[in-house]
C-alpha cells in the first residue's frame, strides 16, 4: 500500500517559529525578507497572505512573547518566596 502524503499547509505559527530561529541565528538586521521566507519554507504568496513584512513578523513574535509572559507570570510570582 503506498504511503499517503499529508499536504503541507503553511501557517502563521510555522512562519513565526522559523523566524524566531532565523533571527536568533543570524540577527534581525542580518536576515533579508527573502531569506526569512526561505527559512519559513513557504511561498512568497503564502508568506504575504499572513504577514506584510519582516517588521510585521517581528511585531507578531514580540506580541506572542509578551502574551506568554503575561500568562505565565501569575503562577511564577505566586511560587516566589523572595526576589532571588
């Protein structure tokens, strides 16, 4: 029986994960939009359907970071005994 191939569907989360890795490895200023799209393994059309620019990707990554920090902070702060 032949193996079935699952169709790849580009997602905003997939692009953000690839961007996070690419920015960490190369630095935001040293990666071009073309390199970012290639790292995301999506077509240019799929990329632009989700983000209008490299700056928009960085803004989404920053928003995700602050959202995660906001969600995690109460639990961590409740367990803290002192500032250390």
